[in-house]
């Protein structure tokens, strides 16, 4: 007798075939009351995963009042997309132009046809809506150390005070010898004790004390500066630990994503609801996997630990068949 037969029969009885986007209705209803809906994927860049997540996102925004999409992408480049979908003055005029800031490997992870369709839809959805009712698009990953430092300096150059701008410039100059290469900085700081942690902490502490500059900013410039400061702090930690401790660098990264997400949710208010696009390894619960034995946590676990039951809903995407497009020579990645 096949011992797996009862399990297979139960799966057949309970499962809902997913053949077209119309079959997603049950997921929309099940996820609609959560505050955080986590949409995973088994592989970055798989078109079908993007298309189904985009359709779920559209329906959750339209039917269930979600107003934030947070993705496993860099804050500065995603914020350019956010400005585009929210009709911000001076924003790029087309979706293709809005995606040009994704210029580090892997560019295709977000600069792809499926994302063009989604962000153009978000822009149409937002047209004519009050600013507080527009849906935004944000990146919550940690890799953009130099890009985020650039954005902080631009913000201080516009907002002042000039003394704080000069302090930040002096602090960030510590990173100049590493030619905007996270691995080079990591080796120097972890193995030779030549890091920039002290400079970063001092500068960003002063920036946080100057938060009064941001009041009344309708274009989210204050949030932009705040999260870029958070990225700078945590990216320095990430690159410093990635050389010597894989588990701890992973934890730095996922804790950062949750903290960045919290800043965005706070900006939107107590009733805000967020959709998060990440790999399955981030949106699942590390406590239920062998990650726990290695002392690793992830976004799904951290959110479930702090939120009441039912407020976090995860949908993972996978496949048992398919093909992979690969290159003979692999590109170097900071990930």
C-alpha cells in the first residue's frame, strides 16, 4: 500500500487549480485582511512568478486597500519608480525611464517587461487621487551603500544646515578608497580593521537629530533621507560582516528589510497595509527550516514574531518543471 496516498488525496481535495489570473480570487480573499502580504518566488527573474504577483498586487490594491509595494530592491532606484507612479514633479516621464536607475547587476531583476506593466498600472491607479491615497513603490534591501550616501548628500545640500552637509561629506570620505565596491570595503574592515563604522554612526546620529527639517514634506523627501540613512548604517554593517560570517550578514540584511519596512508603514499611518515581493527564503519562516539551526532569521519570521496572529500572510511561488537561461561565465554579484 502506498503510504503517501492519503496525503495525495487530501491535496487533491483541498487544492485550487491555478490556470489563469482569475483563479487568484481565493488568495485575494484570504490575504485581504492581513497587514503584510508577502509574495515570494523560487527564482529571481522568472516571468510567470512576476506576472502572478503583479496580478495579486493589483487586486490587493484595488479591492483590499493596500497602498505600499516593497520589494527586494535598492531604495534609491526604487524611489525613482515611486516618484514616477505618484506623479511627482520632475519624475521620469515613462516607465522605461523610471527603471534606468537599476544599473547594477542584476539589472533584469526589476528592470523587465513585467515590472513595466505593473508600474504603469500603478501610475494610472494613482492619477487624480489625493496624495495620501496613492500607492507607492519602495525598495527595502541593503546593498546601496554608495548610492544612499549620494542621496543623503543631495538632501542635505537642498535642506541644510550646511554644517551637517560638511560633516556628512567628511564622514563619507572614509569610503572613498574602496571605489564603490562593497567587497573591497568588507575585506578592509573585517580583516584589517580599517572600517568606517564610527564615522557613519556619528554622522547619521546628527542627521536623525535634524528631523525637524522634514515636517510638511509632501514629496516624501524626509522619508527618503531617513531610509537612505538607515541603508548607509546597515550596509556598512552588512559588508563588514559578509567576509567573516555568512549567517550574521544574512541577519543584518533581513533585519534591515524589516526595519525599512517599518519606517515606510509608519509614514503611511496606523491603518497602512503592505505587499512585499521577495524570494521565498525571505518570506517564509526561518524557524521552520534548517536556517534556525544556523542562527539565521528572516523577514517572515521577524514579522510574525511582532505582529498579532493573522496579520502576516505569505504566498510562495515555485515550480516542478521549466528551463533556466544561463551564461557560461557568471557575472560577479554583491548578493
